[in-house]
C-alpha cells in the first residue's frame, strides 16, 4: 500500500512521492526547495563571472590605437595614377561594336590602388572631342611606384574612321592602406 501525504496548499490527500499536487497543481516544499537551491547556485555562478569580468577589465592594458587618418578624397590621389601611351583598336561584336584602348597605368603614389575607373575623351581628325565615355570599374591592383598594362573597352557609337585619338583619365580609385 502506498503511503499518503496531505498537500500543504489544498489539504487534499495524495501520494507521498508526488512533487506536485494532482488537485491544485501546487509544488510541494521539497521540490521547490531543490529548485530554489539550483536557482541560487546559478545566481552565484553568474555574479562570480560578472565580478571576474569587472576585475579583469580593470587590470587590462588599453588597446594600442591605430593611427587616425582622414579618409582620402579625390584630391589626395589626383595625379597619383596616370595613364600613358593609349592606343586604339576596334572589335566588331555583332550589334555592339567596341573600342579597345591599350595603355599603361602608372602609380607614382606611396599607396597601392585598386578598382580603377577610367574616363575616355575621343578625338577626331580635327582635334575636336566628339565622344566621351566612362567605363565600369576594373578589379585591377596597381602597387605603389609601379605600372600595369591595361586594356579598357568602351561601346562605340560612331564610325571607327572618326576615332583618331583618345585621352584617358582616372576618375576613381580605391587606395589600399596597410597598417
């Protein structure tokens, strides 16, 4: 025969092994006491960890700050990358004829550059600019104080006989900084 006990909340009789009253659904003292102990242990561990973090923060050496530099603007790299010796070539590709410009990008700056974007001014036989185009960025990298051969393609809007010369300028670069 199972032993019985009385619920401390509703005073109904229940099995002595029950941790929760089947009538009023209240936990009995023994169960709550063990839950309370677990909660207290968890709270002690949490506060001990927080105290350890505060103490270690107080004795931690401050990080060495990186040198603060202002962001580079167009004027900072203007003249750093120069395009020399542009040569024109033509490619017929179905409905979209193209102009190819072979040239050399020279980086005379102290930082490398990447993702160059170019602008082209096309000149006719009379020396008059008749077309201008800005190309998408090229994912190329030109190290500091070095040069790189470059091929840039533009869509052609006029007869190829009209294109006699081209002036290429750099309109955008991303400067690579090393710390």
